[in-house]
C-alpha cells in the first residue's frame, strides 16, 4: 500500500497531459533511478517494473552472493548468511533478487521523488508546447483575452496555453476587454527557463498578408500573389500584388466593389488605410505606383554607391502633387520607400533655382536636415513652400528651429 500513495496519480498525469504510455514509463523510470542513485550510490543492479495504467510499481535489487567475510559493496554483494535467510539453498556466486519497498527509501526521498516526478512531467509538457507552437510561427492565430496589463495582454487559447501580446506588438488603437477574441500572428516562440514564451503580434507585416489570405479567396488559392508589403501599423499600409493569370485584375480582386473585400481587413486593423498597387519588376513604373495617389512626371534613378546602401531616386512632380506624394506626417513617402527599396527624393518639376538641403550643412545641423528629409523635404524650396504650422505637425522640430531654418534658406534666394 505504501506504493499506492505515490503512484495513484500515474493515470491522471497520463490523461491530463496527453502523455503517451511509453514516454510516461520512461519519465517514471528516470525519476525512480535518480532516487535509487541518491540512496544506494548506483542504480545499475536494480530492475524497475512499472504499469502506469494500473498504478503498479516494483523495484528489485540484484546482488551476488559472496562469503560472509568478503562483502566489499553492500549494494552489489550480499553475504551467504544473509542470502540464506531469504532462501536456505543459495550458494556463493548466485544472484539474489530482493524487492525494495518505497518506504525503505525514507520519507524525505519519497517527497523529493514526487517533486521530481511532477517537475519532469511539466518539463515534458512544456517541451511539447514549445515544439507545437514553434511550427506555427508566422501563422494566423486566435486566442481569448485572459488578463490586461499595462505593458501586455495575456491570452489563453482553446487548449489553455498562455500567449502574450506585448504593447509593442499592438496597434495604437487596440483596446481589449477580458473574454474578447484577439487575432494576430505567432511572431516568436522561445524557451525562457523551462517555460515556452509564445509572442503574438498584430503589427507585423506578415499579419496583413495572412489577413489577405484569409479574406480574399484568390490570394488563398495562389491566383494572386503578394509580392511586397510596407506598413505603419494603425495608420497606413501599401501592398503590392500580382497575378499570373491575365484575366484577373489583382488590385480589383483584392479591393472588391466599393472596397467590400478589403473592408473587413481595414476594420480588423483599427481602420488602417490600405493602398493596393500592381507589382512590376520595372523599377521606374513600380516607384510611380508606390507613390500613388500622387502623379509622377518623371524620375531619375541613382544606383547605390556602396554595398549595403539603398539606391536613390529623384522623383519630379508638379508642385500641387508634392503634398500627396509625401502624405500626412511623411507617411506616404516612407511607405513607398519601404515598398520599393529606394530612398526617394521629391523634386518640384519646373523649378530650376533650388538648392539641396545638404548644401546648408555648415549652417544647419545634420540631425535637423535629416528631420526634413524623413518627410521627403530635400531641397530649400520644398521646406519654404510649407507653412510653419504644417512643418511643426510633420516633424519633431521646435517652432523656433523651423523659423531659423526658413530664415537661412530664404536668405539664399534673396542674396
């Protein structure tokens, strides 16, 4: 009966953790052998018989019979006198098998053994969870909000496994309540200690791709391919699509009549504005499409001077098209740059007497020039054409700094 208290939960472990019989027996044997090593110094001469279904356990110690005064190792040898107390006909050289009861291991050993068993079962369970979710990296996944923290949302899936949606992986407009279902992609799965950490993301470009695959049958079937994606989560995204079937209009199929097909995706992403453009391998044409809704007059491509640098393109537009190309807060031009892989410099068509901002590096600090360049303003006139309030809104610069920059630029044209 002393075995029963320890092993009555074998079947429970097997059922609750979905551990197969062979694995459970291996774990149990490992745990018991570890306890025997601590007690007797070695487990080489022990046989362990386990039936996890019935909760049966037998431990047998095998020792060789030696003369009474020749016992050197109590664990592996037994004196002839002691052997004949078990059975009177034992002779020197024969092997004696004795059953070891759990109670013989001592109370502390039994408690340690139980803790070790629970630890091994959890370790096995965590390893299985890690492998299961590692295979799902990059896939769309739905889980329920369990707890909302200031820096993350804790989710539980249908199997009761915990997923984490960090603040950095949430769309700015996201707001969750306990019990709500949340969709995202499994971004990373890693072991932290012995516990798997499953990170969900709603800001990754792959999330947008997976939503297109789910909502648009032609994308799911492979009739339309998504070639490139650029995204500023919660604000705007640009996605380049193509089709090998000339009968299919990839942009029209993705957007649908009056945006009917894409509406569900936009709503899922917190009203993120999505531009769908036709992909082409011809860079000039692709850059023009990426800058929509602006209409490009002409462009000039400059290949990268050094390896690792982005190639650059000068884009010429009519003055009224410049603000469309740049977009609110420089969002449109940043996304176009991400989508095409080019650093885009906006130039005004027909304005000859303009000067590059970098020419003023002796009077204007480099980081200030970069602030303007980040929103597509590369020339003196492009900065002067916008009023003070608009520049304050689009850049992270102080009002006084912008006033000073415009003064310096104005002097260049007045001199």
